[in-house]
């Protein structure tokens, strides 16, 4: 059984201790269908799936997290289990590099592949389907719309509007347009985005 294998592997590391005395970090106790990552060494956790993103915390050997998303390039995401009213989708996850030293209890291949936000980008997170306008004005032409629970990179802004580039986000579409700032939540540093009149 996989748990026996994990115990054997962990026993090869001094001080690893029993699986049953290990601690769950940032997650609720898992159910039988979840994939649990068990740290073999210390590993850094980041706010985005990128080692240049903000560092969040360091997990230590025997810490466990329930993996709920993974990126195509191997990053593993887990929900930190704290209130995040403003964050949606993969913005809710915290990330571990795929080359960290760990074992899993469960099927990692069964964890869904998700889009991961890039480091250094400020995103607008969209809660409900919203129009994109050609100008920062609701009377201008509608360019397209952004579906609910999506996001786009903010490339410019006024006091009340954001210019979104949908190629920088989960949609990957070569579309730019303005969205009312009241219709979105910001993830990232807004003060790095140019403010125009």
C-alpha cells in the first residue's frame, strides 16, 4: 500500500517520524479521494507558481498539504485554508515547485491541471461575466466580454477603469479592452500600473 511505502521512505530520513504524527498545514483533513503531499525536506511556498513570486512560508519535513491544482510546468497548488473573499480560482492557491522533495498519498495525475498566475503581473479577477469597452467609458463600443471566474492582466488604468489584456491570463486571447474597476477585484500591485487621465 502507498502509505506503507511512504512510511518506509520517510524512515530513511533521520527525524522523519511517523506519518500519523505529522502535521497538516493549511488544509482540512483530506478525504480518501484527495492527493496529499508529504514533505521530505523543507520547501518554500510561493503566492504564485514561480520562484520569483512572493515567498509565503517554508514547510518542514513531515508537513502535509492537500494538492488541489497543478500547472503544466509542474507546480503544485494547495488551498491555504484561510479566508480569501477577494480571490477566485487559482489565485486562492499557494504553490510548491514540482522539483521539491516529497511523496504523495493519492494519485497526483488525478489532480486537475490549472492555469497559474505569473509573478510580477497585476490581474483583474472577474466574478461575473462583464463587458470590455473600447474606451474607459460605458457608452463606448463593447469589444468583447470576459466570462465569470476569469482574469486578465491590467496594463493601464484610470481612476475608475482598467485596461485588460486577455492574453495575460487564463483565456489567452489576443484582446484588449476596458473594464469598470467596480466590476473586478485586483490581485497584485496596482501602484505599478500606469495611471492615465
